[in-house]
C-alpha cells in the first residue's frame, strides 16, 4: 500500500513538466547564476569610498603593501577566500549618495591619524566589508588607531535602501499576480471566453485590471510609507507628484509584462511557474534586498536596466536624494517603453478562446 | 421566411479528424432545436462555430443574414450562450456575477435582478459562486446567457452531470424562455431532454447530420414505432413462425432466447405473438411492450449497440 501511494504520488509529480523545471532546473539555474557566472575564479570585489585621502594608506602603497590601479588602492585579503577591497577616492557628497543608492556599503576617512569606518551596522553586508577591510589593513601593518562611526543619518541606512526596493517589488508583484495570474485563471475557468462573448470591448478588461492595480499598489505603497515614516522616520525628499508618476510608469511596465506572461497559457501550474520565472530573478538581481553592485561590475549595466531595478533605483533617488524629472526621466521612459512593447507583444500572442 | 441561422457547407477539421463535414442547415425564429449525438460527434464544434468562438475551415455561417466576421459586435448583443462548463468568480455572489454581466451587455442592474428570479436563484442572491451546487451553477450560467434577452440562445450540454430534479428545473426555465419567441440550439446526449424541450431534433454523428425533424416525424419516419421485448426459456425457432409475424422486424441476441420485435401496433401484433408462444409450448420469462424512443431510433441509425439480428 505504501508503495502504491508513493508510486502514484511520484508519477503525478514527474508528469507535471512545469513542476519538474522548478524542482530540478531552477535551483541549478540559480546556483549557476549566483555561484558560477557571478563569482567563478574572479576575486569578489568590494568597493569602499575613501574620502579626503589618507597618508597612512599612501604610506602602505609606498611600502608595496597596497597596490594601486588607476585611482583605486587595492587590498587583497589573505586567508579569507578570494576577496579584493577597492578603496576609491571620492568626494564626501559623492560617497554619501553612492551609499544611499546602495552602490557601496562603507566610507573610509582618515581623521587626525585615526581611520574612521562609516557605515550602518544594521547592514550585514556593510559589517562584512568593515571586518574584511579592518582585518586586511591590520595584517599589513602594526595596529593603528581606528574607530567605527555609525551612519544613522536618514538616507544612508540599510532601511533607507530597503524600503523603496520593497515598494518597487510591491508594484511588480501586484501586477504580475493581479493581472498575469488572474488572466490565466480567467482563461482556465473559460470565463475569459465567456466575457469576450459579450459586447464588452477587449481593451476594457485590461484597462480595468490596470487601474485596479494602480489603485491597489498606491494603497500598498502608502501603507508601507506610513509605516516607514512612523518607525524609521523615512521621508520623501523629492516631489510627491513625480514619485506617483514613476509608480504609474512602473505599473505600466509590469502590467505589460503580466499581459505578455499570461498571453497563452490556461494551465495554472504553468502559470505559477511563469510568475516565478518573471519575479524571482528580478527579486534577486534588481537590488531589492541587496544592491546589484555586489555582482561583478560587467553585469551592472544589464542589471540596472531590469524593470524592477529601474523602478527601485528611481524610487530611491526621489525619496532620498530629492531627484527631479531630469534624473529619473530616462528611467520612466524606459519603464513606459517596456510596458508598451510587452503589452503589444502580449496582445499579438493573446489567446482569447 | 428568412432563417435566423443558416449554415452552408460548413466544414471544420482538427488534424485528421473532421469534426464537422459539409453541414447545411436552416433554423427559423422561435424553433427549439436539439442537437443530439454521442461524445465526439461534433456538436460542440458546431455550436462554437455558430457562437463565433471558432471559424469554419470551409463554408459559411449566417446569423440574421450576417456573419461573425462582418458584424461581431452586433451579433454579440443578440446572442446568448453558455459553454459546456464555465466556472464563475468563486468569490462573487450570484447577484454580483449577474450584475457584472449585465454591465458587459450594457443592461441595467434591474435585468440582473429579473434574471435572478427567472433562473430560480432569488434565495441564492448573496451566495458565493463557489458555494453553489452543480444545478445552481448551471442556472447561473443560464441567467448570464439570458442577460441580453437574446434572440438566439446556444446552450452546450446545460444539464450534463445534473441530477434529474435539477435537470427538470432547468427545463421548466427553458420552457418559460420559449414563450418569448427565443430561438434555441441545445446540445445534449440525453434523448429525454430533446423529447421534453425541442420541437426539432438533429441527430449528429461523425460530423454529419443523420436525421432532422420533429420527434413524431422522426419516429413515424421509421414506420415501426412500437416494440415488444421478450425473454424465453428456450431459444426461439423462427422457422415455425406464422407469416404475419415472420414479416416483422425481428432482433434476437446470440442465445436466441432474448430479443425484440419492432411493430406498427402492439395491439395488433402482441396477441398473435402470445398465441404462437402458447401454441409452441414456449415459456415466457419476461415481456415488455413500449413506444420507440429517440434512443431506439439513434441506435437503429448508427448501428451501434444494436442486438445482432439472427
């Protein structure tokens, strides 16, 4: 009996090709993406801002203990795997805005002979870079005075990075589930064909879905924002109207992607696979939870143009840097373009019956 | 009179399978047409082509003299339909579902209320669609199909899988709809459904129409409309039959003990049969006589499931 139960359950499992992909294919794909493509033999690089220069570090360069590539001072960390810290000389304002965008985790300064590490200790990544760098420098020379300065100013904390990312992810999930998944379900139930058998114009269906999503994701964002304001004192530096407009562009992009995703299938198992296929890579690669600057530098131009990256980066810029249309206009344009192209493609492929 | 539905040489193929094979048909206003046939006969394909969901490979379909290609919007407003199985939004109530479709057809909310009563779901107005029984769900689908007070109503197996009471309930609603002058095409594989509702019956098998007419026309077309079923203790010896009985349409099974005779009139033939049984000393184990039904007719036309003739 046990055998029959197991064998029938096993057959049901392996006869669902979508499930097979998610169980066997997807983990391997993810392992490849995160493990091989993005690490391989290359050392893992960490970029640290060096503000105001440092006589101590220059001395290390002169002694041949630090190498210099272009403007960057490079420190190879021994005994902790293949890690490379690049100290990049930056102006303070530039360093802070890079920190806010999540492009780097830590700022190093020399003040009166003392090395000051500035970062948000609540970010595990920042703490990791600090420990690496501090250990690496101490390996190279006798102990020197050093100090940690906690960055708790608004904009530079991990939570400041996280909140806009979560808002962007909310918009994505709302559209992919609320339009994509919902449409697949309509088709599966034959409700879609029943609805288009009425004189309802077909665009009305998509319009209603889109406006619903705009409404729901606005509500979602507002609640998250209120929460972040209450607990973390997060405020909106830039224009509220611009932020709304950016969100609208984001909704449009993901609505288009959702329609394309839902254009053919009537099978909800395949549907949930598609949902994961669209959302999972972006959740990892688009810098929602951690910056895509943790991936190798060659991938940044690609990753920063993923729709979720465009939206999250744009939201961060408006929220924490007070960015205006000039700074986020291109992102908005790209989002709208993505939305229109995918919507058009989705409509071309769309199976109504 | 101009037919409301006209098919001209309609053919539809799926790969090697010909679902509809050069069909010609005219249906007139107010007719209730039953499309009967076994599974795979091509009924659903035909209905979906009339619904405009599928397009024929060859031939033409005219509704009110126009085609789906020429006037989709116009036709959608005049046609009501219900697919073989439609599931509605699980968490919309019966009334909300009807109200949604009322708006899609450009009808006021009052129409949703009217149809709620028409399909006997008044007491289920606030029930979620997920909680409706099979029969109630089919009545909801019918309520949706009738939303635009359609001139043509197309129902694909509306009572398949329903219990007899739910089935009869649906028939009562359709009889009420008939008084409005609606034209109906209904597919079914329940012969009694066609007998109860339809004034015109089309037999379909292998993508072709086998017969077309009213119930009485179809049955009387066979000439012999009544049957005597019997079972004997010993095999029957036909050679000793009197010629009045020998000329009838006999069907015996392989044991020779069971079978039926198709007759013009049981009243005339039964006494002769019984006399002969007694004369030969046969022992009757069972005897039944009845009018022929559409089932008998269908079986005799397709040859399927027929008791082998001796």
